[in-house]
C-alpha cells in the first residue's frame, strides 16, 4: 500500500494549524487532521492492512505524528483564545476618567433623604446610630420582645420565613426594627440612647403597603427616663421634622407586647380638595408607636428592671416621607422609575442638617 510520506503530511498539517486565524478555522483543521475521517486518522487505519514488519516501523511513526499534531492544535488554540480575550478586554474597556453627563446625574431617593433628616434630629438630641441584620431569628424578632411562641401578636406580623435549618429552626426577615433594641441591650450594659433606621419586611402589598419597607426605632434606657421624656422627645422630633412649630399632636393608648404602657402618636392635619396639609386642622394622622420598655423585655436582656427603665418608639420612614413631601403612592418608591426619581429625588449636595435646613 502506498501512502504519502508522513513527514510531508506532518509539514502540511502543521502549516494549516499555525495558519488558522480563528478558533473556527482551527476546528476545521482539527477535524480534517485527527477527526473521525481526518487524514491522520485514515493513516492510522491503514496500519491494519500492513504486515507486522511494516507496522513495527509505521506504528510509532504515525503515533508520533498524531501526538505532535494534537499538541500543535492545543498550542494554537491557547494562542487564539488569549487573543480573543485580549480583543474583548479592549472592546469592553470603560474609561472611568470620563466626565459625567449632566443629564445623567443621579438623585438621592426620598427614603434616604428622610432617613438622614431623622438621624440629624435625633443626633442633635444625643442619640447614636445603631444597626442590625435584616435576616433575624425568632428570639430577636419575637420571643425576647415578649412575644413567646403562640403569642397572638405574632400573627399580625405576616412574617416571611426562610427555609428551615438542620436543627429545625427557621430564620426570618425582620418584621420591625425592634430587633435591634434586643441586640443593643444584650451587647452592652445600659445606659442606651440609640436610633436605628433600617429595612423591614412583611408579606403585605397594596397602595399603602409594600413587602419591604423602612422603619426607624428609638431606644432610651437609663435609671430615670420616664413617660414625660418620651413625649417631650417625640413632640420635639415631629415639630422639627415637619417644620411646624405648633404642630398639634396627641398620644392615644395602644398595645404592644414589648412596651407597657403603650401609645400611638397622631399629628394634626387638614384635608381640602384632596390636598393634605400637616398642621392645625380637624383630622389626625397616626405616625408612630411607642411606650415604656416592658420590664419583661429588660429581664430578657439581662437588665434589672428595678434599676433601669426607659422608652422605645418605632416609626415608618416611607410613610412620613410621603406625608412630608406629598408623595401619593407608596409603591412608586420601589419602582426605580427614573422620571419619578428625578421628580421626587434630592440633590446629592443637599445634606440635611438642623442648621442648614432639613428640607429643600
Ligand atoms: N415595632 C412596632 C411596630 O412595628 C413599633 C413600636 C416600636 C412600638 C417600639 C412601640 C415601641 O409596629
């Protein structure tokens, strides 16, 4: 049987491999050389028709040829892949030093702005900022707050539970920022004077509820703080926040498992022609829940209720942002609609301070 000189075949194939300019071209060369019907494969098949003597010399020759062609293909493939990556990096290069386009300047979301405003007011009263995790456990969200398993108040929370852990416990998305009361009291001895803004979650969705919303929690614990301080602090807050000096308010008795006594605070407003005005009027708007920290909560955190006492409050940030800036639909807060953001957003340079002003 006559066959082409393997040396010539090798030279031709290597030339084809190194000459392949793209990965696709290289693949064609590979199939034509060592694919199922490739030239090298054909040569290998011809071994079967040879005499044992012929095979003894041709076998190693052809195997060596096949190995060298495979290696050449792999080398070329690596080169081409590297070149392709390099080209892509060049093409997708972003010049971070380019100036911003004026029409593309972002704005501060009302929730961020209002959070900063709230922090500025309470910081001025001597509160420090605290935080806690969004993913919580049953203890911090309920049990420590005097809501043991089966407590009816748990049902009002429409809790999102995460799938169960190995030990049978389930984590949850915190339903209120009151969790951070517990974290603060368990991590440091009193006194405490903290303000805690953050995300909260409840399985609820309509024009005034979104599954994720924002709350701010306040907590004061020391030896002497009483209900009068609670009222004074919150009255001062609403008047500064809404910038109405004689803003009418009232405290209505209420119930929370973690405070005793508990109250809800309303502020005065007037509604005319579908317009809502915060201030003197004949209507009330509920804006927060509050109360003296329940002695049982103090005990749950290892604090002696005969020595320490204080108050806590919790307020919906989104809601008071809507009231202050006349934003009608809560759901629009989380739609990421650029037109809405441009309309209701704040300048990034407009940092709220008590001296510089809280509003635009
Ligand atoms: N955690 C309560 C709620 O989400 C609000 C609250 C906080 C009430 C602190 C009293 C004291 O409704």
